[in-house]
């Protein structure tokens, strides 16, 4: 590959036992209106017909290159692709999703026209292949609802802000801050938080440019690295860094939520040497918690909400804003 002219864009597509979906995923890149790309297919120890499918398709297009990564795990496969990528830009793709024809062109043009943005995603179309999961549907609706760097900055600790197979970014981010890290945490979320913590500006195009397919085999369903606890550990690590820069009372915080689960999640923050001064709850009956209606005027404390109940974050935000608390200055949602 090194003897060829370098492409503008490298599309990195790791795969493992994706024989039922890989052809459609590759074809969706093949059919892009943007043509100046290389497609790196990283085989991660597949035992089905995936590799043969990849080889067959690669013979029809010299832009397609097959790599093999023997270390199991999507982080290792992704890093193999990143290290071999030659484009000025890098785009991520999954072996079970389908990109819309104009995805790469629109993302490329946006980054060319907006040099202050480093990392770009898009909205997605949620395509369930089993009984529709309400949690996944809520997440997609949430992720599709905000697009600006300012919104992503404020919402980064709620969930992964940019859905992974939509990402399109400048290769300098990888060169400066590294690729995926392999560990007991969600590697895609950790990478995004690491980039954000280093000042990267992220945005999303306000249109659906990828069909995000939800199979029972999706890693977020089957891998403990995507558990709620693993997410909170990752959030806590990077929230400390955020707090150092933005929380006027750092390292002191107040936690919204005094129940058993929220206190368990709070231990991840304490492990990062954050000082929990107290808890806030909607119930008057919890003796060591401040009743939420008795909150002082803004400017006297910083609140972190770790409540994950459906709809709770929206209600907490609305209540605090009614009290003139400013998100990012006086409080932040982490669930």
C-alpha cells in the first residue's frame, strides 16, 4: 500500500464472524459518492466465512485492503486499522451496519469547511433485528437530539455522545492522543472522552447517515465492558479532569440521588479523590440527604446527578434551571 498515492480518507472496518452482514456493510462503503478512500478490513480471528467474503470483494476494488489482527478484541482490531491508515481523515465503520451513500462526502465536506471541528458524527436510523429494545431506542433518540460542540461538551458524561460507526475525524487526533485502549471499559466511549479531555471539538451532522443495526450479538449486550458500572468508572476518571477545569469548588461536589444505586456509583467518584460533601434527594425521609427543594441559591455548590431512571435527567435539569442553576457551571448530569 505504501507505494500507492495516499487517499484522503481511510475507512476502518474491524470484523469478527460477520458473514451474514459484512457484504452489505462493505457495499455501503463501496457505493459512497465520495470516492477518494481506502477501506481497511481488519479480520479479528473470524472462524466463519467472513474472511473469504472480504477477500472476494477486495479483488474487485484495489481500494479495499485486508489486515489480520490476532489479538482478540475490537480495540486491538481498531488499532491495527489506525496504524495502517494513510488518509488525512479516518472514518469508522462496523461490519453489521449500513452507511448511506452520501455519508462520507457530507462528513468530509463539513470538516474541510469547519477547521475548528476535529471529530464528526451523524444521526442514525435505528434498525432492530429482535424485539425493539426500549433502552436502545431511547439512547438513539437521545443521541440524535443534539449536534453542536457545546451540547456534546455538556452531555459527554451522560452516555457516549457520538455513535461509534458514524465517527469521522482528523488523523491528528490519533497521532496526538492515541487510538483505542484495551481494558475493562467501553473502548469507544473512553476514546471519545479522552479526545474531549484534550480539547478536541466534536459535532454531529443533523441528519441520519447510517443504519445502526441492533442484533442480539451486539457487544453492548454481551460484553461486561459495556456494563453500567464500567461506564461509570470511565465517566468518573474523565470527570475528575473536567472538574479540575470547570468546577469552581473542585474537588468538592454534591451528588443528586441518595439511593443505594446512586451511592454505589458515587464510590467511583470518590476513588478519583473527589470529595462528596453531601447528597440531594427528592424524598424528605432520607436523614443524611438534603431535600431538593431546600437547595441554596446557585453559586454555593456544584451538583453531579448520577440518577439513571428514565426521564429523571430531564426533570432534574429543568428543576435546576428553574432555580437559575447553569448546566456546566453549577451542575452536570452523569446519567
